[in-house]
């Protein structure tokens, strides 16, 4: 499908979705009246930007070689008046900045100033469509960016931050003030086109990303400064939902799970159907020639997040990820969380996928539940996988940070305890830095751990005077 036809198709779907409004919007009122579980603090509403403020040091000292800012992004406003979004993924994006300098830690946070947020602020209610939230009376949708929550990830490129969603533009922010500059248009014909929330960055700083529309993908190659170097439209074997992709030094890897986009509609998730009988396909693409492709077959798997990949001398490709057996978390659990409910669900398992030159594809289980896999940089050779885990019955979120070694076949972890909700940790040199929500103190905390000694716990911890809701992804930017 030509690029312009893709945009026209998406626009028609947006307009069609305007007729799919819900009846009375009483969800938020019901929430206010109902007793909320302890973990519901992770989906609380932030009503305004968080002005810069110091964090209180709880214990330890910042390492002398650790200076910079941890930027994180995630949904932080789910309810307006008597209305609420229908899904965890549809809240307004709040970018947080945790600055570490001179032994001190500071926090500031600002909402991304998107058209969606402006429209709903003026309306005083939730009206715009999203991942699983339908358009409601008063919606204004002219392009994908009018539904863009900019709430999933944030990376640095070319002296600015990019707040990312997956079905529309990156939004540029000032890294010092977090002020929104606006949507990024890489080229006039790419305006408001899909740009996944999980770009991959080579050691050189070059950025690769894809934008998905049905059985087509646009492959972006950006310079380290964020400027478009090249782009190419490719056909895919199927129209799969892909929140993430991965790569090695030489190849792009797109995992085509059998959650298939069978119709263009709003909300986006309403057009997807789970077809486990069709299995999972893995598309491997040569970075130097996108027409050189190989396809591998695996059993049905569902995933949101993949780890980085690497290749052996014989051409075998390895990568890991957090895999479920079905999309139940996306279709049932995540919507229920906004309502303060947690239906029992399967937990994602850490698994390694190996793709062999003879066409075989293999799965290897670590034997642990895990999410948000991160690697300490580079695409050469195996590296440890850092992840959250320690899931417990009756609550939806992690309580530990772990490290898994695929070569040794074992891992280590630090359990923060039942009163903590642990978010994604990111590598920062020889350190890991990340955040948690302390349910007992009702406050967000910042922690630094030694990557090689996770079981020893944090070398330094700080506490904010506010509790921010659960964020999704972030990046460390060294000073």
C-alpha cells in the first residue's frame, strides 16, 4: 500500500470510530465511591505538572561516576470529571526527570502538551479515542496525532527529548524544562505517521525504528542527531500487533505474533483478533538491504517487550523477551486496572529465541516470570538481561529487579518487598537506576544498584514527596 494510501486509510478509520461512542460516562464516579486496592496508587491521577523539587535521601551515597538524568514516561491522567479512559495504555503521558548531580537527586515532571490533552482539557472529560478507548461525543480527530497520548517511552536525540507512542509522531521536548515543542515531522510525507515507542540505538548513535500499518511497515533510519537518513516501506507477511521489535548489529528482527489486525477501526485494539493456530513468525531483515529477508516459524506467543539481539560467527541470531501465551493482559487485565480490579492472569515468562542459519527456530525458557527486559548496551555477543519480576498473587505489579545470565543459566535478584511496586530499571554504565512506588509511604522512590551485585540491594535510595503512577519506559542521559 503506498504511503499516502496508508494515511488516508487510517484517517477514514478515525472518522468511522467517531460513531462508536459509549453511553453514559459514569466509570470515574463509580471509582470514587468504591474502595480501592492498595496497588491502585499505581494508576492514580496526577492533576498538574510537578514543579522541580529535591528528593530526600533515604540511605547510601550516589556513586561518584554517576551524574545525569533518568527520564521516564508513562500515563498519568486517566479520569476527567465523570469520565475515564477504558485502558491503562490511554492515559495522558507524563515525562519525569530524575536529575542526579553532586550527590543530590531532584525530580520534575510535565505532561506532554498533545492535541489530545488540549482537547480533553477544554472539554473537561475524556473524548478522544486511543488504544482501547473509543471516541466519544466532542472528539476531534483529523490525524493520528489527535489521538496521540505520547505516553510510552522517552529517548534523547539531537539535544532534545522524544516522547513516544506507537501509532503517531514522536513529540519533541526540551530536556531541561520538559516543555513540549510539538510533533516531529521527519519529512513532509511522513507527517503524523506511525513511529513505534521502542527505537533501537546502535553504538554509533544511529537510530532504527519502524512504523506499522496493517501488513506494511515503514523502516526509519535516523542519524544520532535525530535527522532522517533513509526510509523505506516494506511488506510484512501478516498484519500483526507489534509494540516492540529488536535488532542485532546486522539485522532488524520483527516478531509477528498471531494477534492480528483484521480491520481498520477505533479504538485500535477493537480491530485485532487472536489467531493462535497461525503460530508466530519472525522476520529477519538485512540492515544494508531491506529486500533481503528470512522468515522463521514458532508456536503462538504474545509479547510486548523484547531484549536486544546478538549473532554468533555462524550466523545464529539470539534475542530474548517477556512472552505470554495469549493477549489477555492487553484485552482484559489492563482495562480492569483502571477500574481498580485485578482479574487473575498469566505472567510473562523470560524466554530466549534462537534463529539458526538452517531455518530452525528454538525457544528456551529461563523458568522465571519477568517483564521490561533491558540490556547494558551494544549488539555484540551475549549480555545479561535485567528485568522486573517477583510477581505475587493478588497484585498486578512487580516487586523485584533481577539479572539473568543466559550463558550460565541462572540469575540473581533484589526483592524490594511487598510494599513496593517496582518499575523498569535501565543500565547506566556499571549501575542500574530505576524507580518504585512505595505503597506504605505513598511516595515514588529512586534507587541505584550495582549491576553486578543486585542481590546487595540499592547503594543509594531517595524518596519524593509525591506518588507518581506507574510509568512504562525511560532512558538514562549522562551529564
